């Protein structure tokens, strides 16, 4: 509100109530404003008190859910690590067995190749000896 509007309101109040009732009117308005402010403060306080309990419950639930999720996540991580470790051990065992089998097969093939080679050499030597003797 601007200055002229306030001035008009004051003149209307003076005309309606008169100058002698103006202090009583101001006192009543002041008292009403205090009571209104007190009532507003009471409502705010009650609202804060009632929501405080709700906020506490909400925080408790949030904390419980967070704890449960963290616990579940830790459990899943442990399980995944355990399964990974078991799979790695199985792979290592299979790899070791395969390497052993391949090495044994290679040794067997070498031995047989040497035997065949030795047999061929012996046969070649016998043929050469037979040719030389004839």
C-alpha cells in the first residue's frame, strides 16, 4: 500500500469510530494481532512436533532399508567372489590335467616315433649290409 491509500484508510477509521475510540481500537487490533501470532506459533509448533515423529520414523525406515541393502550387497559380493574363486580353481585343475595328458601323449608319440625311426634305421642298415654282402 502506498502513502495516500493509508491516509484514506486512517480518515475512514476516524470518521467511523471517532478520535476518542481510536486508542481502544488500536489496543484491540494489537491484542488481536498478538493472539493471531500466538495461535500461528502454536500451530507451527504442533505441526513441527507431529512431523518430528514422522521424520524420525521415516529416518529409521530409511536407515533400516539402507542397512538391509548394504548387507544384501555385501552378501552377493561375497557369493560372487566365492563362485569366481571356485570356477578359477576348477579351470586351473582342468588346465593342469589337460597339460599333463598332452605332455604324456607327446612323450608317447615321441617314444613311438623313435621306435619306428630306430626300426627303419635298423632295417636300412640290414638292407645295406645285405647289399654289401652280396
